[in-house]
C-alpha cells in the first residue's frame, strides 16, 4: 500500500491505495465521485477527463499515487455555490448531449480549452476536444456550447443568446 494526500474538489483526502490503482477508480470507488465515468479504460475516449493541477488528464491513464500532493477537479467540483459552471450551462442550453455518457469528460476538456484559449473559433474547439469521443451528437452542438460558454465567460458578458430573458412583472 502507498499513502496519497490529494485534494479533490476542494477537500483534502489522505488514503492508503494500491500502487497500481488508477485515479479514475480512486475517484469513483473510494470517494464516490461517480460523475467521472469510465468509458474505454484505455485513454482513447476521454470520458474520464478530470483536471490535475489545472490541466485536463484522462484519469484512466493516471495512477492515484501520481496524484499525490495534487489538486484534482472533477465534474462535480465545477459548480460553485449551487451555480453551474458556464460550460455546464452552455451544454444544457445548446443541447450538447444526448446519452450524456461523454458529457462530463467533454465539459472538463472544454473548461481546460477555454482556460488556454478564451475565444476559440470552430476549428480551435474541434481540435481542443479531439481527444474526447461522442458517438451520439455529431459534435456540432458541442462546438456551439463551447463557443457560447466562451462568450458567457468574457468579462461583462450578457446572458447567453439561448437564455430566455425574464419579463418584468412576470408577464
């Protein structure tokens, strides 16, 4: 057994783990972070993407012991104070999911992409998410969602175009 100290979604954990345990299994089985899904288990699909010290990684290709001393953010750690992250909101508003299996990893990759490139064009989005596979959507709405989130995340941004504007007085 090896001891790891890791901060996941803002909470520090100290655990004994098998040296061969993958991070994805540690997150799901030990910590109950089941939003991080296991797709291919070979780092081909990206469904298990999380942030490790602020960078997206496929958690099925990282050992839990490699995360010792690190900060991990999962899909469950993106929302703040009950408010969805702008990328999560955009995926919902732009209908960027069907079965939803790839969605957690796709969102985590999109957040990382927007951290590096806050105003990506369509090609940059497609290249930025190319390591994450979706068999249902055809990607068009995913690209729209990432670009919508980019606009919403700009300083002083108004509500995204797809968001209905409430009418004063409830009319």
